[in-house]
C-alpha cells in the first residue's frame, strides 16, 4: 500500500471506529434498559446484568458495522472530496480503483470480522445469554418472593412478603403450605433471607411463628427466633433449556438433526438463518460501495453532494430492509435463499458501476474520436 493509500485508509478508519462505537453504545443503552428488570424484579447482581449486556455485543456489532462503514465513508470521502484531496489524487495519476481501494480493503476487513462473529462468536454469546436467562428463570431466589405479591412457586405453596431491602433481606414474610393428607402449615416471620446450606437453598426465617393444622383439625402453634425452611424441592425443575434458531452454529443450521420433531418442523428457517450468516457480511462491502458512489460516482461539485448523499442513503436503507425481507421470505421458500446473496451483490455492482461510469464514458469518447476521421474519409 502506497503512502497516499495509507493516508486515505487512516482517514476512513478513524470515522469508522467512532461511528461503530457510537452506534453500538446506543444499541447497548437500549439493550440495558430492556434488561433492567434483571436488577429490579429478579434481584440479580450487577455482575449478571453486565454479563447479559456484554454478551449482546457480537450481535449488535454484526448489525451496526455495515451502517457504521456507510456513515464513516460518507463523512470521510465527502470531506476529502470537498477539500479537493480526491481531485489531487486523480490529477496525480491515481486511478479510481487506487483511490477507492483503501475503503474497499476496510470494508473487506469488516466483512471478515462480521463473518467470524456470525459463524462462531455470535451463536456462542447467544447460548450464554440463553443459559443465563434460564438460570435466572429457575433461580429460587428470584422466583420465590415478589414484594407485595402473592406467588405460588410450587404446588400447594403460597408466599407473600411485604418488602425486600437492598441487602436482599425479606420483611414480613408469610408462607402457607398444604401438606399431604389434608393438613396445612402457615409460617410468618418479621424478617427472612435465602441462603445455601450443604449446597441446597434454604429460607432462614427469624422472629416468627408456625401454625400447623392436622387433617384431624388439631392446631399446633409454635413461635421461634429462627427457623430454617428447606427449599430444595423448589430448586429442581422439569423445564428444559431450548436453543433458538439464532443460537445455533452453522453445522446445526445446514445439517439439522431431522430425528428431532422441532428441527424437522423448522428446517426451512434453520436453512434461511444459515445462509443469512454468510450473506450478512456482504452488506459491509455493498454499503461501502454505495457510499463511495454517492461521493465519487458523479461530477465534482463545489456546493457539496447533499442531494446525491440523501438519495444513496435512502437507497442503502431500502437495500438493508429488503435483505431482512428476503431472509423472512426464505423461511417459507428455501429456493429464494440465493436472493440473500444477490441483494448485497447487486448493490455492490451498482455502486462500482457508478464509480467507474465516467471513466468508461471517457474511454468510449476517445475511441469514437479516433474512429470518426476514418469514417468521414470513407464517406
């Protein structure tokens, strides 16, 4: 790479990184607001909350990187063109490909990174999110008590608590449990907390009482300073962890286990997702080509390229939305999967044709100019 090409590459790299960071930060903010109930309602630690946000990063990067490339290329190339640096490059003998090659190299690098993330990193992170959410859902600590609400975490078991403070201490707890044979037990305590003893969850109640009604109608009343209530029966669940389509690795998408009813029923959707993993990185190159076409694909203008940039920006949005629509259509018609590749490739072809259109036109005019005298003389 020559010195001028390295200069152009640096001019594009900085805005690309800034745009990527800005877009991903906004997406992470929106994701954090959606996951905030992990801290508030499910009372998980801040570490679990940050883990869920961090694991969403590969998916957000795959979505935001083509947009960041498009925005950065428009900003950087428009500035270089209006300051006539691109004109100087052309005047110095550089070809159009030499001028756009740093941008296309950057787009190819972004496409490679997106491909690696889409094939391996993104499904791994999605599985980690799914497993963490499953652990939270089946966590006794988060499902047993909901402040100010009656909950039924198990058959014949009703739990109520007035409040839970920041140290996870439960205040004014009430538990009603129906025992086999028709009896019932009622526990009440001023405070309680969930702990682990011998690897099993327990509820430690303090300053309370227990009322037990036997099936013969005999009432037994007991007060206590501390009582340990066993929760091990609630920590076991029959619910199984199921990975969604977005959590699958490429070999699971293209070669599903058809002996499983769910995979056999969703094999078309699995195939569409598999092709999408390979086609999505192409949008990095497609949107970069369109951004370059918006600036270089037309005549020089001292007034700027606002209208051209706005038109190409709208076209880029249509292309990306069309890509999502094609993927959705492929879930019902596998024969359309080729369109997932054709959409970004067509956008790339259009962008490159706009960039090299003037060069081809001048070449054609030169050929016509050389042949015109010959035909005139013959006439």
